[in-house]
C-alpha cells in the first residue's frame, strides 16, 4: 500500500526512481511523484494517475540530481489529486517527504502547526510530517534530529523517505509498522518498500526495523535506534531472480504468475520432503516434537486470499490431525479477546508478510502465549520475523494484485505442515503420509495439463463475460475454492460474484438465479458428488447457467451442466490446489474481455499495510 523508492549515488537518480516505482506500482497506483536535489536545490514533480502520467509530466519538466525519492500512492487521506500526491513539502519547499502508512494524530498536529503559521496545501496526513521537520529543523539545525523529533511527535505507522536542501547530501529513511528496505551496491544505495523493486540493482539488503532511522550519504549508511544510538545491522542476501519481477513476454503479470504455479509448487516442496521416509522438514519452523505434541488446537488467521487458504487448512487439520481447527479473519481476531493459550498453535498466513491486520493478529496471539507460525512468501518480512517460526512459500515475487501462485503455494505448505503434525501426533501412518506426499509431487504435472487447455476456459469466458453477477458453489474443500474463484472474478473483472457452500444456496441465494446468472460449480467426484449434482439440478430448474469443474471421465455431468471443464483425476486432499487453476483463468479471461486493468484493478493495492 503506497510504494516508496529512493536513490543516492553517483548516477542520475530519476531513471532509477521511475523504474523502482514501476515495480512498486502494484502497491498503489492513483498518483505518483518524485523529488530530487540538484546543485543543492530541491525539485519536485507529481501528478494524479499512474506512473506513465508522471513520466509525461517529467518529459515536459525534467528534473536532475543524483539523490531523490519517489512515491506511488494508494489514497487514504484525501482523494487522488495532484495536490494530495507525494512527495509533500514544507512551507519553504526545502524539505520533501514520501510516506507509506497512516498518521493517526494528524488532525491535532495540523491544527497546532496551522496555528503556528504553517500553510498546508493538501488534505493528506503526510503533509504534517514535512511541516514538523521544518519546525524542528528551525529549532535544532540538524535534519536528523528534526526527523527524530518528528517521529516522536507522530502516532501511527510510517515508512518514510526525506530529503532536504538544508543537508543536500543526505537521504533519511525511517520505519514503524510499514515496510522499508535499504539496498546496497558499490557507490549507490536505494530505499524501497519491497524487494521486487530492488532485485534488478542489488541482492544485498538491510531490513529496517520499527523505530529505526537510517542516515544515508553517498559513502555511508548509519542506522540508529529511537534514542539515536548507532546499531550494527546484518546484510541479508536476496535469492530472487531479477527476471521473476519482469513480464517475460506475458501480457500480464497475473497470467505469467498463473503459469508459474507448477514450478512454484515444485520449488516450495523440494528439499522439504522425502517420499521414501515419509519425512517432512521445514528449516525455520522452530517447533520441537514436544511442542507439537502439546498442541491441542489450531487457529489460522489471515486476510483475503490467504484467508481462503486457511479455510482449506481447517479441513485438512481436522481430517488428518484430528485437532479442532478454526479460521479467523485477522481484523476480527485482533480485537475479539480470543481465547487461546500455550497449547494453541496459531498459523498466520500472508503472501506479503506485511498485512497490518495479520501482523496485529499474530502479535495478539503471541501476547496470549500461543506459538505463532507464519506462512509467508517474502523473506525477511515483518510477519516472518515476528513469528516464532516461519515456512516460506517459494513462489517468487507476486506482482499481479490478484493473488494466484501465492495461494497455491500456501496450500502446498499447509498440506505439508498438516502431514508433519499428523506424523508427530501419530494420527496418520507412515504409509498414508507417503501416499499423501506422492499426491503432492504429482500435482504440478497435473496443473501443467490444465494450463495446456486454457483455450477451453477462454471460450467459456467469451460466452459469459458480459454477465453482471456470478455465483460459485462448492462443498467441503471445494467451498473455500468457490470463495476464491468469486474473489478472483470480482476483484479483476468487477463482476459481482459470491462464493457459497453449495448446500447454503437454498437458504437465500437461490432467489437470485435466473437465465442471466452463471453458476460455477465445483463438482469433482468424491463423497458429496451426488449432493452437488442435486445442487446443479436446482440451479438448472430455475434457468441458471451452470459451468461445472469436474473430474475427467465424468460423462454424466455433461448432461446436466451448460459447460464442463475437466480436471485430471486427483486425490481429494490435493484437489483444491488443482481446482482453483481454471477459476483463476476464468477470472483472467473474463477481465481481459471486459477491458479491465488486470494487474492493477481499481481501488486495490497489493500489500494492505494499513488497517
Ligand atoms: C486477493 C488478494 C488479497 C490478499 C490479502 C492478504 O487476490 O491478493 O485478498 O490475499 O490482501 O494479503 P497477504 O497475503 O499479503 O497478507
């Protein structure tokens, strides 16, 4: 949510900043801006709209300099407009600031500053930061001290980049509650909201922690804590391949990421399993056998698509580990006085590892004595660092705002973690675990078979893309997949879509069904197959259009449904991972045909770092 990129070095800053912002555009894309210092003077250009619009503005009014900051915005305070775009300046236009997060006490600060004579030009919370730095610089004559005093005065969350004519050789960065990384190369340093913007330039990064402030000059990086004490920080190495953040010939990141799923799952499971010994190992899980035996309940917490992955986990844990399992929306969990203790295993799932509500839920669970394990895609993310243990999905950077490969790799990790718990608790035999591992190993090949038939989905999309509504139905582990299919469709095509447990349809949603309502039914063979057929009959009897996702060899379903997409046969426990692929493709092709912005759907941001 909002992307920050900054550069300091020997070369022109602007091309780096623009390139970095493009990589971060998925975090927010309603406006963008840059500020640089050249020959000791601040320059600033910003505009409402995407980065392409900012580039046009910069072409007309170029700015130079080898130090600068940039921002791509997802509006919280103040509508998207030129004035509300970042960077924001002080009264004298000598200090510029980019900010990701929310300043909770900004109204009170703004009133005080206005009384002291400061003139505000935007409706944002961020602008108070520029004016506070101005005020404290006047008092102290030091940019670093002024920024530190400002941080002490504000409540809320921030990742910040600050430059100023007063000390034109410095870039100051700080964080509390919103991610910020420092990328290091010979003779140049970068700041960025996430790794994907840095991997083109460097593989060496420093993760800033909350309340840390970095003073960066061309030759030095000094990181200090909130009291101004210098800290020794470790440099981490990023293993992501720079190509992974490029489209590589695909029209959209989302399509590329859908196609990356077989290999992402292979990478996620490789090195962690042994089908021969039924052994499963996660390097950073940090749970002893004794601790696992002590667990008497599992609580998953997450948001959005990651929450859907958690729902599948609930079914798996109950079925295979025989433990009570629950799934909580992170935003509800954090405020609900949850009843958990040291026997509860809390599993927090987040692609980004920076989702504000999921972080708060994990902290709450920790404070109540639970063991917190996170499932994250981003190495070194806040959630990964703040959990007792972490399992990384190996999906590589996910740039498309609609989550695809993160979801299927999360499901793969949950599946393996479930087997590990079952093995330790003795609820599955070694032979059963071997079979389950084998099923997962086979899965990427089956996903490849589905992807090879994406033209079939495209044809279905052609028939239904003008619909205004859609219903997704599933039973058992198919229910969370119905929810995920509906979420994918609504977020990128703007078609109103709902996911329901198929049996619930009769309790209300059935009233919506008519000839204009496509109903996607997850109708894979299994224990509840007959019941699903019954639900299809109910839809057809009311004139609805049925798109069935079924198992190959099921000729019967053709007579019932208007469209059928066949999945290669697969065991029921891994079938959710396979069944979501055609739903991702359906959402994708419908959105393409409707002319939507696939990778950057309206109003959304990839990483929701505010409440
Ligand atoms: C939907 C989507 C969102 C995220 C949600 C949580 O396609 O991407 O619903 O799943 O914002 O994000 P993470 O997993 O980063 O915590």
